[in-house]
C-alpha cells in the first residue's frame, strides 16, 4: 500500500467521526499524530547514538508505549487516555533554560494542538493505519514528501485568503538561483510548512564533505511562522529531513520594530513567499518607519526583508503584480528604498496558474542583493508551454522543465532570448517606480493596420468567400443532375 493511499484511508476514517469537521480539523488531527510518530522514530536514533539521552515525554506517553500495539487501548479507554493524560501532560511539560531544545519542540507543538475525534474506536483504526508507515526506514522517511504533498493539496480548502503554499518546483528554483553556501545563514520569515527551508537543506547537503559541515548545515536554517498548523507541519518536515532541533519560531515576524534589529538579526540569504492581500492593524504598522506604513502584508514583509538582509546578502521573494505597479505612497517609498540601497538585478515573471489551485494571481520572483544601488533590472517572462493557453491548473501543474529557459539564460544574459528584456533605473524613476514592465518582444512582428487597410482586407476576403460559395453551388448542381 502506498503512502498516499494510507493517508487517504486515514482521511476516510476521520470523515466517519462526528467530532472532526472539515479539512482544517482533519489535517490538524493527522499532523499532531504524525509529529508524535516521527518524534518517536527520531528519539530511537538519539537513544542509539547518545548514551545519556533522556526523553522529555513521560515513558507511558511515548508513541511506542501506547500507540504501536494494534491490539492496544481502544474505545473509551483510548479516548480518555488521549484527552485526559496525553494532551494535558504534554501541554503542561515543565521546561526551563536547561531543557534540551529537542524537548522544547514537544511542548510548543502541543500548546496549540487538539484531539477532535470523538470515537475511540475510529481513533484506534487511524493509529493502526498510521503505523503502517515505518519512519525508521529510510525509504518511508523520505516518502514523507508524498504525505506532505497530499496534506498541501487538502490545505487549499482549509487555508485563509492570502495563504498560498509555494510549489516545490518554484522553491527549488529560487534556492538554486540564490545558491546558498555552507556557513551562510538562510531565513524565511513566513515559512509556512517549510518549503524554502527544505529546498535550502537539499541544496546545502550536496556541498557537505565533513561531519563539521553537516553540523553547520543543521544550524543554518531559520524560520518564523505565526499559524499553529503550518508551524507544526514545518517542524515535522524538518525533523524528518534530519534537522534534529529545527529553529522555527511560532510568532508574527511583523510584530517587532524594525529599528531594533542589529547585525546578529540579519541573514546571508532570505527566500520567501510573503502572504498576499493580508491586512495588518495599526499596532503592527507602527513597527515600521512612517513612510513605509501600509496595511498590505506583503509590502511590510518586503520592508522587513530589507532591514534583515546582511551586507552582500541576497534575497529571492515571490510577490504579486500589485507590488510592481502599485503607486500609493508606501509602495513607492518601499520600491525607492529597494532600488537605491539594493541591487534588484532580476525579476522573473511567472505564468498564471503556477499557484493553482490556491490562486490565479499573477506573480513574480524578485531577486536582489545588498551590494550596490540598482542600475538596471533584467526581466525574464517565463512562457506558457505549448498546449497550455490559459495558465496552469490543478490537473496541469507547473513543472521543473518549464523553468529550463530562465536557468539557461541566468548565467548567459548576453545571449538573445525573446523572453528576456531589460529596463534602466532612469526609466523606472521616470515611471514613478512602476516595475510592471511588459515584454516588448511579445508581438513585435505583428503589423498594425489603418482603418482603410482593414476595410480593404475585409472587402477582399468577402469577395473571395462569395466566389467560393458560387463555385460550391455549381459543383453541387452537377452532383444533383
């Protein structure tokens, strides 16, 4: 049985339970259980390699001791155990400054988790089905990606407006272009389920040569996520990718005054997809200088990134078209700061539907670094592949090969490419910092006609049609005879 089919069976079991209402609760129910099972598999590793390892979880609350036996607790006994002991005790775990960070994760996860299921019998069925996945096995552990993708597809109907989960194809591309190196710190201040961080981890792992390198990579990823469900997914995702102490805070990145950030709060590489279309209250806006204050979440995140990027650091940020052409005072001030203090060297314009089925909003990836002011911006319009006219969909998703053109162009920009074009900083300033520049190569060979020319063309075509009709009529008369 495949991982995906196991997860489908689990979802079918939850649909029978009266306490679980809708996709959001089903996902939340699955994820805390998944976390406990994954954490137990990791603890088995830590016990093997660390003689003095001691679990923060009381012995009888560890997954192996209450969940693994398929003939174990069920019905009301299981339900009472989960509600009255498991959740209460894990939420109330005693921690202090000496607590191992791996232990702190457990408390933070259960502070915002709930057991929605009302049937202990169905809960036992769900647990037994989950136990068919063996996270001690390398293949099953890395098959978590299948689980992860299944959950993300379900999140489309559970998420709120503005919460779009970045396709792995796009996170991998952005990280490949940013090219983080061992020793550099990588951050995502709205990390969701950890897509950019996992892509960074995979990219860095290719560079590992020593045990010390591995330790450095483990500690080089930083994320912040304010919502409990994606935060829990992110923690589980990184644990399964062998990051034993994920440095993922559950917080609102915008709630700190940007003037308070010092050098230690800055990062070499920032990759993120800020929430689009969110509305921030005045209490959040005052954390930014007056000229940058706006209720638009994505704009505030852009400002935050500029305050938290190191000297010579580089960033890749997914933003909607609205940021490019917006001309309100705050947007213009943010873009002016970006272009005068950073080198916005590339904007990759992404086709419609890349974020399907979450949204059809047109998006762009802005690549910039803190090296010098912007002199010119290179644009690349990723074309729709042959056979796809109106953008990507759930059944025809965006694929890696569709980005090959921009990858080939990236390091060879002198080569002629009809999808690439450039704009100087002078042109941008003249346009009041409007960055929504269309590809001038599109349709440049199409001839423009005057009204008289169009009327003549229509007249000629009309005469030709009448001539053909006459010929056809004669031919038909011959057939009838």
